[in-house]
């Protein structure tokens, strides 16, 4: 979905979050984060270092450096070398880097197809992935009819009230759904707020291979989305076309569905799924 204008409640929530973040950054917690990042930078530069050397680099007491290193080690971001007492970057760094690389690859493979889809429909195209209990926008391309669309790249959207969200949810089993779905918030009178109704909707999405959301997140907004699959056939992302409902009446939605499915399938093939 795209071109979503925040409701007053959403705007107030974002303002409240900003105040909380502002308060947090003034505390000692951020100083610890800064020092922990400093340790990672030291180890990236030196290859390996002891706690005493790290403490000198950071200008902190050795006990402080040890506590920070122990925390990073618990998260596998650093690990001890065979020479006990010395540390190097851990495998957790590769895990984080791998996740970022995978997303960058997805955006790179999808970008030319998203541009063509935006040109063909004249509407806004978005690429989204599952991020815990929401959908995260990775990329956005505006079509010729989208006047000054809001840039939602990096923003999170609800799963149950959006076409992208429904597509991402349909890739989960029952346990996965229970893990990511909390209370189903109401955004408009058309929002699905019942678990049974949502599961029936997801069954329909799986069967037809696409999702439609009309006035579910915002009255006057229509979106169509289709799944992007990896080499194993798993749903790893969703591609959508969205715009004002008056430009996407029922007869045009059918045409957009065909275009979105074709574009998502092309990206899936680029990621190694299926056979050309």
C-alpha cells in the first residue's frame, strides 16, 4: 500500500514515540550503546584485542569494557579467540549483515520491475517485507498519477488492514500467525478485526494468489498486492499497487491484479524461484 495519510491518532502516537526516544537518548543507556559500537569498530580495525586494550581505546575503566564485551558476546556479536581474554567480531555480525544484504538484493532485483509496473498503472508501487508484527516498506516507486506521494520507505504498516500485509501473513502457518498478530486495530469501518474473518481472508489470498484492500486502512485508498517468493518458494516479500479508490474501481482492479501478479512473479524468478 502507499499514499497512506496518518490519522490524528497515528500522528499523536508518532509524536509520543518521538518524546520517548528523545528522553532515552539523554540517558546513560545511549552512552553504553555508543561504547558498545566503539568496541565493534575497534575490533573491526584491529582484528582482535584484549579487554585492557579495548578499555584504553574507549577511555573507560577495564571493568566497564569487560561488561560491554560480555554483553556483545552474549549476542554473538563478538567472540573469544583461542587466546583466551582476546576478542574478535563474532558470527552474529555476519547474520545481521546477511539480512541487510538479502534486503538490498531484493530491492535491486525488484527496482526495474517496480518502475515498469508504476509506469504501466500510473499508480504507486511498494515493496514490503514482514518485520515482526508489521510490514516494512523497503522501496517505493511513484507512477505518473501519484501526485507528491508520501515516502513510506522504512516505515511500518499494519498487517491485517493492508494488501501487502495480507500477502505476507498468508506465507505463515497458524503458529506464525499467532506469533505476529496482536489486537486487530480498527482503522475504518471496513477493517477486518475478527480473527476468524481474517483467517478466511488469508485462505482466499492463498487460493487466488493476490490480496486486495479497499478502504481498509484509509477510506478512499485501494491497493492490490502479490507475493514475491525465494528459491524455496517461501513468501519473502510483497509487491503492491495502490492509489485512490476512484482511480481503482472494480473493473480496473482486475487489470491491476494481472499486472501486479506478473511483476511479482518476475521478481520471484530473478530470486531463483520456479523455472522460466
